[in-house]
C-alpha cells in the first residue's frame, strides 16, 4: 500500500499528526503462475474491505503507539542523560 495523499489532522507540540486521504495498492511482484493466486486474491479482497483511510493517524516524528506521558518521560530522561 502506498499513501498517495495525506492531510494534517492535528499537532502535538512541534509534531504534526496526519491522516490518510488516498492510497493505492501497488503489486511488488508479477506472479505468472497460478499457484496460490486464489489465496492471494482472497487476502487482497479482505484487505480492501478494511477502510484504513478512516481513523488511521500517523506521524513522522511522534510515536503514536505510546501515551503522551510515556513520550514526555522519554524526552525528560534523554535530556537528563545528556546533562550527565
């Protein structure tokens, strides 16, 4: 999956948070044999049914998988290490 368009949805401090506006599925390999093609087509269909363009957020500079508290504590610890 390739994100072809994004929009800034929010900002946390200096970090921009984005949402996906458009994406495109691009095949990596051109499989010429029919082995596994039915399975692949079934998985592609299932993946396309999940609308990742709604409610998916990402950031290039901020770890959204951690809480704000964890991110702030990590930043404080890094500053303290540099001061030692």
